[in-house]
C-alpha cells in the first residue's frame, strides 16, 4: 500500500484523516483509494491519497467537528483516543492563552503609567495613560512633574 507522504504542515490525526494548518485555516482531509484511470468506474489501485477537504477558521470549530458522533463512526479505539488527546491539548492551550492575556491586561492596568505632560485645558491637570485608559490627575504641590 503506497500512501502520500506527510507535508511539513500536516499531522496524521487518525488512520483515515490528516490535519493541516496555517495561520488562517485548519484543514481536515480524508483518506481515499486512487483509481487507475479517469472516471468513477476506473479500477482501484493500491495507492492512497488524502482529499475531500473540510476547512475550519478556528480550533474551536474543528474541535466541535471532532466531537461529532458522525465523524467518529468507523474509527478505531486508538483513533478516538488520539482525537480526545488532541481536543484536551487544544482546550488547555486556549485556557492558557486566555489566562496569560488576562494577566497581561491586569499588569498593564496596574503598572504602566505614561505621563503625557501638562494639560492644555488650563485646569491644572496633567494627562496620564494608565494601562489602556487615559485619565487626568490633579497636579499637587511638590510633584516632581510640576514646575
């Protein structure tokens, strides 16, 4: 049995499926047996390829497809176990990304202050950026920034 080799951005997901991905798409392709000529009546040969691709824009959409009973029909216990491991790894990765993003946002709000100088409104306030919001602080006597 001759099978198409994996490309650099492909993973053998199950014995019947390959997963390829790039920055924008996650593509699930299905194994099929090649024919020795043109048309659906041509004789099958001992060579396999992957096609009939389904494209997903997000890992979550792909995970939902991998959880479908229809997708899992006819797969071996090992294939289903491998899929479940991938789904768990993807969920853990997504949770980690959300956690790090939230921590970064909190750090920026608490720690990052950018002095934009004296206000031009003449009200004695200077503008500062705290995290991602702009606020005006009162200039107090003794402040190092006030001249």
